[in-house]
């Protein structure tokens, strides 16, 4: 297909397609004349991936380049491609914690990772996010959350099994990476929303019907 | 205690404490002279709650007022207080979906809520978030995510049981609401981070060791 049709098919404006070509996010079409090239379904799939990475995933153009390069180098295992993709995703921001809170948090994260044999190392963005979040909880005076961390990790592991088996069944690396990004980012929001709905359900059961527990001195 | 001590104890600057007093987020102290008032531990707890709602929860000042008013009216059940709090939390933003995608999403959300008997109604912010997220997935061509929604809801329900039982054991409404907000907001980020760590673990098992599945025509 020509550029105009590629644009129509993918829903990406011609100027944007040209920008992706210049930036190397999209591989060149097959030249048919000095001013024209032919594109195929591979280009449509790649455009869909690039849009998902940029718009849904919030990756920077340079992070998208890394993902595309990993997909295009034939000896890169899919695990590495997914790792490069995940690395490009923005992670949770944290602040507010002093050195003591950081040390407390790091000890807990180290213990969790060791117990589960999760392949995350000190200094990796995910490990640092988790340390930062726990340190924030400690700085806020909520050390008791450390006790629910294992429940969260159990639930996360269950969901991750579902997620990765789902993307592993897809037919090509573009689809795998695209679905992984969309599933990660929209999945975070889905899970957060469902958790709040479930909170409302459990709260109605525990506190509903006018039952007012633990309000001895309020008002 | 005097204002200066309240500020020290709570870590909130005097000017900010005065602002909260003017806005009605903090109840007045006991007047001891025309220019002085005495504050107690209840003020320290309330300040901690207000900071958590504003800084961690991202609630607006007017949403914080609603939460505080609900806590302070003695006949408001805790379930309602938590509902008011949750209502004030920012929800997931979504876009991109046309009417057809919205209708498809709403049918799936209705079925989910009916099956689980979750107390969420059409038009509630959480229901609309969920509809928006599913509609976004459909607009992106990922209708297959509808099939994993039940797994996510199961995991969300498990976590919510842990969460709500945890806050139900707390000694006063300030602590309950504060912990619920921190647990909801930091909990979202914790869960998202743990899920990505678990993704890396499952991906290493499924795709690791150089096994390159589903890459027949890549490169």
C-alpha cells in the first residue's frame, strides 16, 4: 500500500508516519520510485505498536526506539524485549522518606525478593520504586503495611501468571509487546478501579447497615 | 499545647495550620485568651489525616472538607465516611473510545457488577472509570482483555478483604480514614510495582534461557 493508505489503515496522520520513519521507529517501505514507497501489514502492525507505546504506555521516543530495536534484532529473547519495554515505562514516584526509612524499606524489600526468588536486583527501577513506596509508608508512620505486603505480592503473582500466559499465546513479537504494554498500563488502572469497587463491597458488609464501629469519642 | 507546639508535633508549618483552621479542615482549639488557644492530641491526629488526604490522596481542599464533615457528624456510618473519602480520590482518566466501544464496555461492566453483587451503580465514578477503561481497550482492538477481567476482579476482592479488615481494626475514625486513603493510593502503586516484578519473574520462566517463542518472521 501507499503512504496515504497506510495512514488511513493505521489511523496515524501522514506527517506523523513520516516523523516515525525519520526517527527510525518505523522501518522504511520498499522504494518503488524516488518519491514513493510501498508499505505492508508489517508497517500497520508496527504503527499500532508505536502508538500504544507512546500514547498508552507513556514511553519517550527514545525508549520506544530501544523497544523497536530489541524486537528487530533476531537474537534477542522475548524476555529481554519485555524487559526493555518495562524499563521504558514510567514508574511510581515517591518522596518524603529519610535515610532511616529507606534502610528499613530496603531490608523488607530484600527479604521479599529473596523469599520469592524474584529476579530483581538492587538499583533496578522496580526495586527502587518498591523501596521508595515502603519508605514513604514508614515516613508516614504506617509501618504496619509491611505485614500486608505478602498478600499483595501473592495477588500480584497470580495476576502476572494470567497476564504473561495471555501475551505468550500471541502470534508475533509486535503483538506480544503491544499487548504487554497495554495490559500493564491499562491493567494497573483496571486493577486499581476493581480494588476500589471491592473495597466498597467489603466496607458495606463490615460497616454497613448503620453499624458504627470504633467511633467511641468522635463527633 | 500551643500553636507552636502543635506545628512542631505535627510537622505542619504554623501558617498552614492557620489556613486549615480558616478553611474548617481543623476544628478550633480551646480559647485561653483572645490571642491564644490550646490544642490537643485530637488536633495532631486531624492534621495527620488532612495531610494524608491532600498530599498522598491528592484530594482537593473541598473534598477534604467533605471527609472531615462526615467524620465529625456522629450519625454517619463509617461505610459512608469511607465512601465520601473514596469519592474524593482522583480516578483513572480514559479517552479515545467511540459510542460503540462504550456500549460494549458498559454491557461487560454491568454483567460483572451483577454477578458479584457489587454495590456500584451506573454513573458512579468507579463504574464510569471501569467502563472508560474497557472502552479504551476495545478502541485499541484489545477486546480479549474482557476474558481476564474476572481474574483481576478475584484478585481485587482478595486484596480488598485484607485492606478493609486491616483498617476496621484501627482505634478511631481519623486513623481509619487516614489509613484507608494511604492504603488505597500507595497500595495502588505497591500493587502495580509488585505486579511488574512478578511479570519479570513469570516472563523469565516462560521466555527465559534464550527460548524465543512466536518469532517466526521477526528481524
